[in-house]
C-alpha cells in the first residue's frame, strides 16, 4: 500500500511539472498520460483502504485526464 501511494504521489508531481512547463502539446499530452496512471494508482489505493472520497475524486480526475490525453495527444495523430 505504501509503495502504491508513493507511486501515485510521485507520478502526480511529475505530471504536474510536465504540464506546467508548457513545452508543447506532446510533453503536455504525456503529462496527462502520467496523470492518468497516477489516478489509477490512487483509485486502487482508495479501494484497498476503503477511502471513498479519494476514490471518487480520482475517478473524476481520471476522466479529466483522459480528456487531456485526447486533446493533446490523440488529436495530434490526425493532424
């Protein structure tokens, strides 16, 4: 559980840093991919610890992060 929480926290920090740098669509898009992985870790940790508020928050963030992946990476494929 501790490893899962640290993986979620550190990947969230890395993703936030990548998005904040604004080095272009590709870097921001990969930041959203990492945010998505972070949300999955947080959701898993929330289920294991029965922390439903944390789980609910990260289910919503997971959806927002998928939107970011679509906007910054997936749409680039067609361009």
